[in-house]
């Protein structure tokens, strides 16, 4: 007999199906200097469906937001396009994630003025790196302080 603990189960508010906790996204937020954390009440599958439907039904809004980001971050977009072009032409070869060794990777630019100088990271570690950099900038500028 094994002593394996089963993870807690939650009921999705959308599909009303009881699922393991891992099927729900975690959240953290701070309100009135109090940290709240837990799990969203919609499962990942239902939330992904809702997001896809919203994007499909609001293409114009999504495209407008994308164009606005591109105008604001032209140097980043140029660097991203340069990497894609170099990969397609064989001048740049994707490598394994520097952190975990996964083969499905994305190029992370430490300096956008050097577009082909990238660090290869999987999606998870790429997002973690951007969160880390954002927190560093936020701490340096004092943003978010009351």
C-alpha cells in the first residue's frame, strides 16, 4: 500500500467538473498590503477556451493592442524578426534551454541592440527571466510603492 498523497480537488465554476488542483492556475495579489494567494476557480482548460473565444471575437481589439505594442517596442520587434530570419536562413540554430535542457526554446535578448546575441530558454524559464528583470527594474525605480 502506498502513502502517496492525492492533491486537493477543486470544482470548476464553468464546467462544474471536479478536477485536481494542478488543473487550475495559481494566483497571487496584494490588496491593502495583504498578500492573497490560491487558485482561480476556473480550470485551465475552460479559461483557455474563454481566452481563445475572446481573441477570435475581438480580433480588431487584439490587433490594435499588438500594433500599439510594436510601435512602442520597435527595437524589440526588429530584434525578434532578425532572430526568426536568421533561424529560417540557417545562420542561427536553436539550442537547448540553458536552465533545464528542454529542446522547445525561445531566444531571450539581454541587449536588443545585438539582435542575434540570444540566450536560449524554454517558455517557462523565459517568462521567469522577464519576471525577474521586471522585478529588478521595479525595485530600482521604486514603482509600486505607496
